[in-house]
C-alpha cells in the first residue's frame, strides 16, 4: 500500500493553477497510490477562505482517495490564522488538517505551530528548500520552540540543503521528513539511516512531480521491505491516527 503524504489540488485559472482533484487522482492511479494528503497552492487565512473550501470540496468528492490539509498563511493576522481551526471543517475523511507553510518568519512559524499543532497533535508540514525563509535551519528553529509538535520538513531540504536536514535528525526528535522533490535516491537512504525509517514518509508533491517517478525514486533508495512499508504508508498512517479527534 502506498499513501502520498504531500500532494496538491487547486484550480485558479488566473494564476495558471490547473490541477483539480481529478488530475491528482489520475496520477495516483497510474502510480498505484491508494490515498494522498492534499493541499492547495493558495494559503488560507480563515475558515471560509476559498483555499479552505476548495480542499473541503475535493475531499468530499473523493473521500476514499484524498485526505485534506489546510495550507495556512503564516502572515495573516494571528487571530484569523488561528481561527482557521481546520479540525472543525466538515471533511468526512480528513483525519488531519495541517498545512504547508512557505516564506515564513520563525516568529510566525512558531505561532502557526503552537496552538493548533501542539494542543491538538496536528502535524505541520513546512516547505524546505533552497529559498531564503525556507531553509532547514529556519524550520529547525521553529521546531525547537515547540518540541511537543510534529514538524514535517518537506523535500528533505531540496537540491542543496539536505545535509542541513540530516544534521538535525538526532537533535530534534519531533521532526519528520518527506521524500518529495528531492532528486537523489541515495539521500533518501541517508535520511532513513539518520532519522530512522519511522520518521521518513513518501511524498510526491504532485502533480508537479509525477507520483510514479517519486515512487520509483524511493524504490531505488535501497531500503529493506520493512523500511519501505513504513516510508510508503506506515508512518503517515501512524501520524494521522494520533490526531486528537475530541475537539
């Protein structure tokens, strides 16, 4: 079984974002992916934000295939950002709702993590890569401030900063990583060695990165069958099952 822990759906013609849920579901079928955690490209600033509502509708349309995350705008006013309360959105199959945060300051990232994530055991996924304000060291600062929250570093730091991600593996046990868009299978092997197979999750970042290629990349990483099972599905299942539903 394969569960994609980080993918996207969105439809905003003015911005050229033409990835309705049907696109992602078709790519999942091609790659034999059973389910995918999806979020928009847009950042949500409140419970009635178009991005929030788009994810709700996508998950309701494909309840057996899609799991919803809300992509939070960390630059929104604090009261609005925290009022998103994504766990209250009526997503029938959305076991969790967190978000991918991009272009953040550590202070804003801390605010995003502190209340919704730490209090309700919701994972928070951060874009990490080669851009200023999305470097692994900056995400690590936020994760350090809220050790009780689960922080996911997407993309394993990108093309040039994966070494910085690997260095914090033992220092920050609340950090997990996903395999999306990192082009090197051998880095996935190193991530499993550094973090342990229990803290590495398969992800595609699709449709931008074809899931079928992202799956093959993990298979080329030289993992054992037990490690592959955790990376492909076991870890995201465990992570979502731990969310506090008594909200």
